[in-house]
């Protein structure tokens, strides 16, 4: 079994928006949540955040996407990055990008763990 319980894991990385996503999953779309999360993760890998002029657009998209799956920690990092007083400060931007990358990787790993736990629960025999 993995480190955290399913509820602890959800509370650590996601908010109630994720629970709403889960409610949309049913027998006709049993993989709905994992498909939405996979699309989210693929879109985030494709972002290029080195152009200062495009950075605001990417941050807005990342904030919106993160909010839509309930990833508030990542959304909050984007919000703080956007609120930074001087985006033309290269060292400051690089630190903000490092934090953004850290939070993204953390979220990605925790989502992977969450799906592993859920898959194990689905495969476990019912008592």
C-alpha cells in the first residue's frame, strides 16, 4: 500500500472541484477523471514559459486548468507568480519557475499515486 490514504492524498493536492469532476464519472465514462487529468498533464508539459510576453497568457491558462481539476496549490503558485512586481527580473522569474515546476511535479506524482490507490481499490475483492 502506498504512503497516504486516499482521503489524505486528495486533501493534500486537490480541492472540492476534483470531487465534482469525480461525480461526472459514471458507467458510460468510467475513465473520465483520469482522461481529464491526462489531458491536463499533457497540456502542461507542452508549455514554454521562457518568453516574458507570453508568460502571462500561459499562467492564465495554467491557473484556469489547475482550478478546473481542483489543483489549488498549483493555481496559487501561478497567482503569486503573476502578482510578482517585476516579471522582467530574470532571477526572480527563474525562482518562480522553479517553484512552479516543483508544484507541477508534486501534483503530477500525487495524482499518479491517487490513481494507483483508486485502481487498487477497484481491483480488490469486495468483502
